C-alpha cells in the first residue's frame, strides 16, 4: 500500500502578490469612477449607478478582474478594498 505525502509549499509570497494585485485593481476602478464623475460634473449616488456605468459606458466601460459584468456586490467589495487596502484577513497572522 502506498502512502502519499502532501507537500507543504510556502505560499506566503504568492498570497502577498495576489493581495497586492487585488488592491491595485480596486484603486484602478476607483480612479475610473472618479474620472467619469469629473467628466459628468456630478457624483454617483448609488452602487447601482456605478455598476450600470462601468457595464455600459460607451468609453469607460470596464469588466471585473475576471472579465465579468459588475454587480452591486462586486462593486461594494471593490470599494471596500480601495478604502482599506492590504486587508490581509484574520488568517494572515498564521502565515508569517
């Protein structure tokens, strides 16, 4: 009978990079929204308005990082990440 050993790989650096990429994308989205607000001369008033704009704007449309359409939930999470970058989560302390 054969026994398999699970290799423990150090994924710390990969996790740091993934978090950094997500933070960068969130800031890019916020920058795009601010640009659209400046062009329109008025601020967004709801998540739905932001979502509709990024999904349908003739010039500034933008998909999520995975190439999907925006939803209110994905927009809310992205805006939260932009406000609180490097949010490593509660398990991060165990990885160092």
